[in-house]
């Protein structure tokens, strides 16, 4: 119990999260003025997912979990799984994009929209955004980020510098994880760009990569990879055993994110698609938004 009550930190990241929550609430209030009650209630329900994700992110940064991760690698691995998988999952489900946009004053919001969508100067940014939002980039970047930060030199660099640890390591987990889960979870007004077949393949591929990483750290390794966990004062657990436990956690946690995601995708496919659609859109093609669906989204955003 003492381990849970002590070693909480007052990281500046708390201020960032607090400002994000305030901006989101301001956006919700502005959208509510011209919205139907049902639309506002949907946004409010989604907001709880978003806030749960932010709270979980704070736990990974300022709680004793972060403190003990400097002494035990397996605790650090729990931290990584939370920051890379479960925090982005909740944020995407919370769909905070429109409320955060409406936090800007009307004039600023219109200027930002005109610049990014109409200005020739923003053509490069539009192209870059198209690449970043592409399903292939999302899946590749997520796997690269997860594997890259476990390369010993990069991992030890993050441990030696708290700024790099919080803003670069956790930040990259958050961004890459968000792009990854946008490919599977509808996040109003965005929808997954690919069908169920592609989604299932992407999840299985990612789970294989995480399993190989976990095996490399546990059953395939012969010694500890990370020198910073050797001779930690007060720690009697062998660094190699510590690393093996961490690898096992990553291995086992794959079942807690991959299997539920696969079940949801298959259920969604069977419930909402006819057999021909399963073959055409679900397994080989891109999920297209019909004209009526697009009009519905636009009308909902304006209310």
C-alpha cells in the first residue's frame, strides 16, 4: 500500500492535461448552443472516454508507476503498454476533435480552416496530413515506435532524461497509438478507412511484432539488455529476470488488446454487412462513406 501512496510527482504535464480538459469543455459548451439535446448527449458520453484516457495517461506519467519503472523493467513495461495501447484507445473512442476545434473563437477557427483546407501555402501540410493519416503509415509507425524505444541505446537515453522520457517517448506512444486506433475505432467525424479484412490483418501483424519483441526480451535473450537496471540500490531482483517478466507482460497483454479488437471487428462485419459487402468492402476494399452518410455527418456537426 505504501508503494501506491508515495512517489506521486508534480510533473508539468499535469498542466497540459488540465488545459486540454478545459479546452474540451469550452468546445462542448459552444457546440451545445446550437445542438439538439441528443447530439449533445452523444458528445458528452464520448467525452468520458476521452477524460478516462487522459486520466490513464496521467497515471503513467505522475503516479508511483512511473517512479518504480526506474527500478524495475517490468513496471516500465506496464507503463509502456498503458501509454501505447490503452490511452490512445480511449482517446480515439472519446472523439475529442470537434470539441477541441470549437474551443477556438469563431474567427480563429475559420482562419485555421481556410488556411489548412484552401491555402496554397498549406499544400505541403495537407499532403503530409494525408500521408500521416494513411492506414499503412499508422500501422508501420506504431510498430516502429514500439520496437524503436526498446532498443537499448534509445531506452537508456529516455531513462537518463526525464524530458525525453515524458515528451518524446510517451508523446510518440500517444501519437502513434492514436493514429493506429483510428484505423479500427470510429472517432466522429472520422471513420476507419479500411475494411474488416485489412483491420484484422493489421491487428494480427502488430500482435506478431509485439510477440517477437516480447520473445526477444524473454525466452530468446541470454542477458539483460539495459545497463541502467544493473545494480539498482535496494533491488534484489535479477536484471535479467526482471527483463524476462517485462517481456512476458508484453506477451500476455497482447491478448487483452488484440483479441477484444478482433472480436469487435468480426461482430461489426457480421452485423452490418451483407455477404457481398463482406467480400467487396470488408475484406478487399476501402470503406466508403455514402452521400447520405456524409450529409448526416455535416448536419450533425452544424447542430
